[in-house]
């Protein structure tokens, strides 16, 4: 706003709550923490509402001085209890905006945010597959409770619109982003990491970074790698590194043994040195059955590594087939093996060219500076719709808040859609919750 007496009025810092299922290792969680860092740096007051305890990013969040509220760690806590918890926290914190990532947090923030009279509620859908038709109905039924919904991929956006989960006019794409300098610095670690993992300089290293969960379809990858080794018999040795943890570890380990892969497959567990692993590998392979905009594909490209990936979600927005990597059909081990053989058979200088083109693409389109600017502009635009006098009242500082009891009622007069009421009798809010893209 420009006054008659001088320059524009300074921007007023906002109070923004970022809501998520949890802060485990995952793409959506990484994006949330990166955004929180930028919001704090520009002077906004930030809080995190996590439905489950924070794990992977606890130290980073604490270093930023961001308060975290999370529901108690119960074995069975259904939708209405989460909504009551979110309503209580949001009434105490009185944010200008709540921005939620992932399905459960989106539903809870839409309902709990409106009950708490939060002026702006933004949901972020991070994957093309939501977990079944029931979840699609819930998001459709609660869409009007959100001010706006975002997603990280144009392909995923078109899918959400086609399935009538979100109307076109209420959906905006904000892609994922990263800091390319991290991957440039890690490039010097190639020989050390290979030595640490007992891999020689001539061995072709395939890397996948994935949660050991159904979405990543690692059984297909193991079958493909077995076929790849048969087709490449007599060529230089190859190994497959699988970095990540999850509930399918025992099954995948048994499958690798049954396929006779032995020491050719290494399960590395959860790692905090993915940039160094990317520097040490020769190519990334991704076998996902569904995705949003996969962070690890961006990271591999930022590290200058060619990619073989399934054509799911927004992957085709990142990988230029035949230029920066190869795309294959999902859930098809023969197609995946063929792509791996084709890439490994390219002359080294051509694989390097693939990687350099990928690095240039990420530097141009997916730095977090670019993505953060898009997020901040969006949040500022939505904040401009807030009734300033109503929000100018004194507010107590945000801080950790106790969670309500199991049977805490949902206050307010908002009638919950039938689909959300049905959620309390379903298993959608129980069991393991997977991170998103």
C-alpha cells in the first residue's frame, strides 16, 4: 500500500502454522521445514502442528525457535480427536494462516481451522494417489472449508481436477525445490563413500532412495535388477544400493535372497548422507507405483546423475525421456530392467551429458529460492484478504501446548460433512502414515 506521504508501508509479519502428519524422513516433510526456515528468516512467526511426534527434523525445528504441538502418542486416535486437538491448538495460537501438508493433516486443518476461525486455510495435496475412494470423497466434501488447495505437480493437478477432488479455480501448483549447492559440495565424496561401502571404482552402482513401503514398489525393482544382471552378464560388476527404512525390509531382504542377488543388493537403512550417496553412485533408479513430484529424482539430477524412473505422478515433469534419463511404465520389471540396461550401456560421456542436462534443469526450475518465492507470494496474497483490524488484537506468544483428552468434544457450530463423520468409524486415521512427496 502506497501512502500520500511516502513509500509503501512495510509488510506486517504474519503468524503462520504449518500442519503435518509428522516430521519423519520424507519429501513433504523436507519441503515443509525448508519453507519454515524461509518464513522465520523474513520475520514471520511460525508454529508447527504435528499430529504425531516429530522425529527426523526435531533439531532443525528447535534451532529455528519454532514451537511444536503434537497430539499424544496413542495407539488409536480417530479423526474427531485430532480435530479437537487441532481446534484447541489453533484457538490458542490464533494464526493468520494455517498451511497443511498430507491427507490427514489436510482434513484436520480444514475442519479444526474453521472451527478455530483461522482466516486462511491452505491444504497441500502431495501425491496423485490419496489412499482410496473414501479419502477422495472426504477431500471433496471438505474442499470448501479450505481457502485454497495446492499441489506440487501439474500432472497431479490435472488428475485431481479430473477426479473432481478439487475444482480448477481452487487449485494452484507450487513445485518442490532444493538447494543445489549441497549436491555440488558432496561431489568430492565419491571415492570415500565407495571405499566405506566396499565398492571398487569400476563397479556400476545403482542407487534408490525410498521408504520400504508399497508406494515405492521395490519388489518390482528387485525383479528388474535380477533380470538386468542376467542381461549384463560378463559386463562390469553392478550393485544396487537401497537407502531407506520401512516395514517391508524383511520381505524385501527375503526376496533378494530368493532371487540370488546376494551381496549385489545392499540395504543401507535410513541415511542422512543422501548427497554423498548420489555422488558415489552412477545412476538413480526409481520404481514407484505412484508419486507426487519426487524429491529424490530432483536430488539425483542436481547431483548430475542420470535417472531411470517409472512414469508416475509428476516424474515426467522432471525427467526429459532420452535427454536427462529414461522413463518406463510402472509395475513392469521387464520394462524397468530394459531401461536400466539401456542406460548402463551408454558410453560414459553420454551418461555424463544426461546428468549435466538434468543438473541445469534443476538449477533453472527447482531451486528452493524459486519455490520459496512462489510460496511466499501466495501466502502474502492470501494474507491480503484478512480483515486487518480483527487480526491486530494482542496475541499471546505461541508455545508448546498440551493435547486434549481422548474424548474431548469438537466445539463450535460447524456441521461436519457426512464423509468426515464416517472417517471416525473407518481406519483412515489409524496404522502407519506414510510421508509424501
